[in-house]
C-alpha cells in the first residue's frame, strides 16, 4: 500500500516498500508555469536529506529540487528529457522526477500527510 | 493558401487574400515591414559579394589538413546583403528612434562623432602589438581617459582592460581576493554580502571566485538595513558588493556609515558602478569610502549598446587595492609612453591578466570623445538632467501608478504592480502594450525585491515634449487597464510590431539554435516554402 | 550643450511638477560630506565637435597607421580588408543603438542576425551549436576551460605551449582566483609538442591552438581520441578564423569546444578591441555553455521568430549558480562578422583563405632566403616563425625606425626566456603586397 507524504518545498514522496518516488505538487507546477527542462540525478548517487539533487526550469526561473529524505537514487525519469511538459500535465503521475531507496524510513515521519499539506498551502494564501 | 516560390530570391509569394497572418498581401509584407528569410534560404552558389583576385600559385604548406568538403555558406551579392540587413534593421527598436527607458541600462544618446574618431586612420587601424614607439598617441589616449575616470571618481588608480561591467566586477573582486591573500586572510574570509536587489552578475561573480554570497536585507526605505549589515559583518566577511545608486534607483544615504562599518570589520567595499550616470560629475565615489567600482562605458559614457555589446568595464581602485591591478597598464617615462605587460618588473603584485592586448580601445576612444564633448560642466549637467527627468516621470505618474518607495529617486523611477491589482493586467502585459504605443518597455521584474517591478530610466537625452508624450501614453494605458475590462486587449499586445508575442516555452523545450536544411518552419510561416 | 535637450525653462517647469525648489533637493540623500557644490575641479569644460575631432587627429598623428607602412604583424590580431558595406551596416542606428533583445517583438533584427551568426559559427568550426558571442577569443578560452571543469567535475587543464601567451596568462589568472590547476607546457616554437601521454584520469581538458601561436598546423584527431578515452574534453582555439576557409575544421578532429577570435572577419584591428569571441560545442553540452543563445520559435500568429533562450543558465536568473557571470557580449562585432562573412560566402571565404596562405608562403620564401634567417615551420597558414641570428626585439625596433612594421618579437609576449629571444613571428594577409615584402626583406638584410 503506497503512502504519499509532502514537504514544505512542495514535493510529494510516494513510498512503496523501501523505494520512494519524488515529484513536485500541483501547486508547485502552477507556480512555476510551463516547465521546459528537468535535470534528474544520476543513478547510484547517494543524497542526504535536504540536498539539492534535481533542477526544474521554466522559461524565466530555475528551481532546485531537494531530496525530501536521504537515500540512493535508483531511477531518474528519463522521459522528462523529451517531454518536460509532463510535469505540468501530470505532476503526480508521469511527471515524477526520481526514485530513491530510503536510507532511513523514520525520516518520513517528519513529512506532512495530504491534509497537512493542504492546510500548509492554504496558509500561504 | 497558395504559395509559389521565386527561387531566384528565396522569397515566398502567392495569393494570400484573407490570410490574417499574411496581412492579406501577396508577399506577406506590410508596406515598410518586409518579411525576410534567413541568408541560408536565399543564397545561391556562384554568387558572391566580394571580388577577390586569383590567388598566386604556391606550394601547399597545410600539413595535409586541407578542408575536405564545402563549408555550407550561402552566396549573396552585395546589394542583396545590403537589403537583407537593412530589412532586419527595420525590425529593431533603438535609441535613435525614441524613448528607450530600460532601467539600469542607461540608454542615452550615442553621438556620432564618437564613431568617427574611433575610425580615424592611426587609431582604429592600429595593431595592438605594434612597437610602442609607433603607438605613442594611442597610449596617451588611454592614459587621458584613465585620468578622467580617476578624477571623476576621486580614486587613485584604474584598471582599464576589463571588457564589460561583469568582467570589471571579476577584476575588482579578484583584486579584493589578492589583497586578502597578501594579508593571509583569504582562507578565512569567504563571505561576500550583497543585497537581494543586486544585479545577477554580483552573486555570479562572487560565487565564481569561491565566495559564499549572503544576502543583506533592505529597510522599508529601499536602502541597506545598516543594523542588519553590522550584524552580518565579521571576521569571515571578505567584501560587500553594493550598487550605488542602488537598483531601486535610490542613493544609499548611509553609505559613509556602511563603508566605515565594512572597513572596521576588515572587509572591502565593492561598488557596482552600473548607475554612475546619476552622479557623474556631481559626486565622487571615492569620497564615499569605496575600494573599487567598475564603470560601464556603454552606460554612463555613451559607447553604443550595439544589440548587446561590446562594452567596456574599467575598474577604479583605492590605494589599498591598486597594487593588485592586472596587466597591462600605461606608464609614462619622461616624454615617452610604454606598456607594463606580463613579466615586466613593477611595484606591487599584479593579480594577472584578464584580457588579451590593452582592453576595449574602440570603447575608450568613444568614451573619451563623449567626455571631452561634455567637459566637467557638461557631465555635471548630465547627472542633474538624468535625475531631474526620472523624478519628473515619477511625479507625473505617481497618482495613477504605484511608486515602490517614497521620496525623490535618482536617475530611475521604480514602480510596483499594485496599481494593476484586480485588473487582470500584469507587468508583462503592460510592457507589451507600451510597444504598440511606440516605446521600448522599461525593465520589468527587476529588481526582484519589488513585486512586478517596472524600472524606468529616461536618461538625460529626452526632450521634455517627448517625456510628456511618454507620460501621456503611460497614463492612458493605466486608465485603460483600470477599466477592468481591458485584460484581453493587453494580453493580445503587441499587435503592431514585426512579430507578436513569441512562444518562449517552445523555444526552450525544443531548442533550435541554428539553421539546418531540415529545420521545418512552422505552419503559417510565409517562409515555409522558401526553406524547402 | 548639444546633447542635452532640456532648457532652463523646461528644468524650472519640471522642478515645479516635482515640487522641488532646485535640483539640489533631488540629491539630498547624498551625504553632506560627499556633496560637491561646484563641478569637479582640474578638468576642462565642454567642447564643440570640431575641437574634439582635432584632439583625436592629434592623437592619431603620433601613431604609425598600418595603412602607411609595410605591415606583417599578426599574433592573434590580423589586418584584413573589410568591405565598406560592413561598416555602413553596423552604423545603422537600429543596430548600433539597440540593446540586448529583451523584447523580442521589437528586436527581431538583432535576434535574426545572431541566429544566422550562430549558424555560420557552427558551419566554420564543424560543431553542433554556437552561442551569440563572447567578449573575444582570449576570454572565451578561459570560459571554455571553466565549462570543461564543470562538465567533467575535474580541475586539471593541460595548456599547450602553442597557445597564445596572453591566452595562457588569462587561464592562469582565472585558475589562480577561481581555484583550478592548469598545467602549462613550455613554449612550443618548433611545433613538436605531443600532449597525448600527459592526458590522465584527472584531466578535465586539453587546450590547443590551430594554427598554433607559432603558426604550425596540426591534426588533433588522435589527441581528441586520447582525451575522450580518459573522460577529458578537447578545446581547440583558433585565433585566425580565416584559416577555417582552408583547413579541416576542429569539429572534424573531434573537438568538444571550439573557441575562435573572430576579429579577422568584419572587425578592424582597433588596437586590440573590441573583438568578437566565437564559441561552439556539441549538442550534449549545450546547457553548460556560457553566454547568450538565440533560438527559433513562433509568435502568436504562428509566424517564425527568434528569442533569447535557455536563459536559466545565465546570471540574471541563476545568479550564484550561473554558468558564467557574462552579461554584455559583443553583439555589434558579431554583426560586423556576420555581414562580412555573408558578403564573402562560400566562394569568397575560401578564396580569401587561399590568398592569405599564398601570400604568407611567398613571404616565408623571401625571408628564409636571407642569410642567417631560419624558418621554423614546415606547415603554416598565414603566419610563421623565423629564427634570427640575433635578438628579435631590437631588430623590430630598427625596422620601425624605417617605418616598417615587421612582425612581432616573440620575447614581447614571452619575456625572460632566452630560447625565444631570437624568434620573430611574421604574418601576411591579402593586404600584403610585393611592394611591402621587398622593403621588409631589404631592411632585414640591412639590420641583421
């Protein structure tokens, strides 16, 4: 059973077993506008929680994507190279960024659940 | 739409009646606006725009490395070349056409005497490595400009070679790194402070040199928060990078206190001189306690902007930084001039070399012609008229637009987008509508610290009547926006320019950065068939 | 003052709209200690156009114009004939007085010529993509090394002894302050250098020049293979871009980045600047490039148009994470380059290159026939090195005294190195004539 958690950086983390899939939320893609390029991390790279490991670019902005939890990258979404618009069209589906093998499952406890994230977005006005 | 191709010119033609994108003309042209293909779509083998003699027959000494295939360059005759670039030129807005209020860029009049003297035989045609005995006048010219720059800024030294403002920043920050190294503090002082309103070049330069950039906050008057700055200063700080007048168009009124605090903490003060036009001839930055400042000759001293360059960015240096100035510089020995170049025995420890040869001589010549034309009296008037014009625009618009800060500005007037609230019109839409009114828009969305920023720099070059018409146009646009029903009209702007809004997302998602025979021009493009 | 349209009456009226008594009120934020009441002292007042022009004629009169003397200097800046059309075109106000095309709807002229320029650069160099220009070849070379360091995440750059000495200095300076390690090979006057054995797994890039500073023409295909096998990049520098009309392009040798000084096409000598840097690379490194890029797109009516693109690499967006701090480039010099190259076209450009090579070949034959003078090159394009029987610097001064601009003593750019003291670098372009070569040969015989 997959569990989805959220960060204050507007990332979602879907956990299945010990692998987490990471992407950005609907709110984040709206803020960015048309995504034109995504740089995903190389497989095998070990990332610390909070480490910048991907970049998402619109025409006028570039934003770092931070690892929401520590782990080792097991897959990057190669399809985004040809269709970065997937991030806009399906931010929580085809527009995922990378998958990582969790280093410490307990780190997930520090993230928000869906209700918590919705409240967080509301608080931003 | 039926199109036929006139192969001799590579231009489209056909019955295009009713085709909106072609304005209903056979050619797709609209009177003086002429659609123009790429040179690669109009060239013909066997055509050439120059006549060169048969080369003398000699033995090939190319080590067997003769190019095998053709290059692929198109062949055009001279009249075709003249027409091509003339037509392209007519798709550009320029200072020569009217108000170009691009904040932070100082789009002032570019006098033509500057161009003439830069091309004189004996100046424009000199080789940089001629024996120095044959270029005494050129070295004297550079030194004359250096003298003016030092005197106008009240600084003891200047490095002339940087090629542009950002290059000057690199030079100045390298000099600071060199001074720290000489004191044995380079490893310890790794932080550079810069306001969030800084030009992007400031953090980019500091980061390239291995410094960590820490933002310093502004107060509600748009100036550096002195208390916050003092709190941020410590033994880890190498320098502050501060633009003055700042990017909000305001003079840093506590700048003397700032420089004292910076120096008391053992750090250096880099001043970004992009906005020197506001104070030239009226305030000497040296009197404010700075350590170095680059001067964009293409801003303050009218060398042409040229579609994005070339520029020149000499850097004035305090006595503390002067020993680290890069090669080369000009030295006078008795009655003769010489160049201190790499390896020369000199006082001080030059930081190295930033550019081949002697810097942007062509820009030095133009800038000196501009400076000599104005003189000390005229330059003071430049600053006063630039500041007066900006304040006039601000005063005439403040009841309908929303100034970002209270009080007089310097040479540029900054507005935020709160006056457009609930109109559905954004800063971008407002700017694009200015194009239809015949103006180049102001700088938009910079500085980043002001929401939907609009930075207007009229410069000293506009007559009052032209400023009044510009003000009238902005007031009219503001009124239209505020009806609350004009959003669509604004979003459709510009309507009368050679091109309407361009799809930047498409350009970035699938970058096409060169012409290729296989490039497939988009549907509806009148040049589509020409490329085939 | 002829450039200032405001009259005193205008100024009074504007002040009254502002609500200020005098312009001094507008400068009230300037600290009292720095307010100058009067104009800055010790400087002359404004002058008319006639007086200014005279002053510059006086500067010019103290120089020897290359057009008035036999002329054979190159070393990274070359004297070529620039057609009148070029200078006329770049002085059109719509080009001269426009700025960076931030508003593409009203700067299609600049954007289209830059797109054409980028395409021309890729064709000349044999590369996939090119940017809209750098300041010049020398600064572009340093940027190329930084780019290679970024791509390879390594910091050891091997710098050829055939690279222009000032370019080498700029790389050294950049390395010292930006923190990487260049390994500089010794000056390679004989053209014998082979860097293949020096490439290892720490190497980020190898920087070579073709033709080299001393004029040698080399094939770097094997060096490129060695670089790629070690995960390093090959950077090829070309300071005489006319050579690409005749020589195998660096792209065909396997170069990863090509940097050229573009001055030779469209831009006068100008005592060293402004010039124009050409910068080209492979598609896969596109997003690591410094500088502005123009791309093709469509407008709201579906018509083809051009925009600045991939801007997120740049300082105004990425700030401290930008690929370079560059902002201003060499737009107008790029225009001069592209207009001149368009006039030349395939036929003109290749013929121009042939003429240059032939003239230099004639000069080499004439000079090397002088007793005691030895030609060091078995290959060259339009520039070569000769060894004189005595130090070259005083020889060049003696020639200058006879109003002959007879080449560059290598010691000027590589001082304090006895091995180059007697070396003279000579260039001949299409502007060289027998009437210039013969006096040079005669004068050399006299002073040697």
